[in-house]
């Protein structure tokens, strides 16, 4: 005789919903946005259908529309023309430049929104790398002071969360010290803790035109073969003052999200990256998958693995479907 019948707890939608272990809500999301220069200007990212670059006036309208859907957190990335890029990423400190001016406008217009920013040299670097390049090498320690200055400049705009995505050793501690020294003790750090040297970033680099001008990023981003190394990075980031620990990409690294969730008390963040988004959109356009169901299953898998927060390009469409 069968004494245990787990199917009894699956026999109706009411019971299935009653005992569901994990849920995705709009409160879980940070929505990445791409900023371009100009006025009344949008440009769709060809490899990311439904995702656009926005001029400052229209990015404000996009944030307003998303806020009405319940999305309250945004990560803003600048897409700059080559004429603004140099070896030392000096445009990142320019208070009259596109990025910092727009961040100030956003926080003035939407003080209740949570705004996250990106700290790395690549959007501003003529070399396209996240760190300072000297004699063909990405140098670590000289990069840190540039990143700290960048973080303080962003904090001065009123932003809420600094996102160091560069993967330089020691950068969380240096940024935390710089923020505190300038009175920004309430500005959080969401560290890109386990950022892998992944092939899933292609569409993002298309969106920002930020691909490296030579070589690759394997000397600072992590080897996709390694998981225990993520625990080392997480321990260091925690000790240096991070408030969140991010895993990027998410879908192929659910085991790493689980490892960090099991071993650290800080909130774990999953970055559902551009390539993951693009694959779903491409397959759905061909009619090979049900795009909405696959999207929802992917997002749920990240919560199940232990993510408290999900950066995802699906945020707006999920909110529209579930409003």
C-alpha cells in the first residue's frame, strides 16, 4: 500500500498556491536602464528586443511609467560617445557630463525611487576595460583611486546604491572608506562579488559600445569553472563593507547563488543578464518556447536558489503582465 502520496498536495491550484515555497514579486526587481545623450531620443538595442537606450528627458518618463507599475529600483548605465572616453575615465567625474547630471535629475524628480549606479572604468575608458591599462596590463591598485573618486561623484548626485562591477581586488574597502570620509555613510554598496568572464554579456556590450579594445577580461573576472572562489570573494567583500553580494550572470550560476545564500547573511543579488534575456526573446520570436512561461520560470529559479534581489531586463514586462 502507498502510504505517502505527495501528489495530494498538487491536486488543485488552491493547494498548490497555498504551499508554494518561493514567490517572485515586483519588489524583488531592479530594472537596468541605458542612458544616451540627446533629447526626445530612443534607440532599441538590436540584440535585446524591447529594451531601449533613452535620452535624459525620456529616461525620466520611463522611470515614471515603471514606478506606476510598482518598480521602484533602477540601475542606470551610461552609453557615451568615444570622444568622451580616455585612459583614466575622467568623464566619470564630470559633474556637467551626461551621466552625473542625469542622475541628479532623476533623484530630484523621483526622490522615492532607489537608484543604483555602476562603478567601473569601461563605459568611460578608451581601452574598454574595467581598470586602468598600463603597458597592456590592467593594473589593480592604481585603478582603485579612480573607482573611489567615481563612487563619490555618483553619491554626490543623491544615489542610493553604488555597484562596483570592476572586479578589482580591494575595491569595496577603498570605496567604502571614500564614501564614509565624504559623509556618505548611508550610501549602500552592492558588490559584483562573483562576476564571471562570461559569454552572456554580448548584448549589454552592444548596448553601451563598451567591449574591450584588446584582449579580454579574464584577468579580473572569474573563471566560469570555479565556484569555491566565489566564497573567497564574498568573504572579502563582506569584510570590506559590502551591503549586498551579487552573482553575475545568474542562470548558469544558480549553484553559486545557493552557495553564497547558504554561507553569508547579506542579501544575495542575481543579475539576470542581457544574454539570458536575448536567448528567451529570440527563441520566443521563433515560436520555439512560450516566452512568458520561460521568463517566469527563470526568475523563480533565481529566488529558489536564494536570491533576495534580481536585476533583470524582464522587470517591466513582468510587471505589466502581473499588474
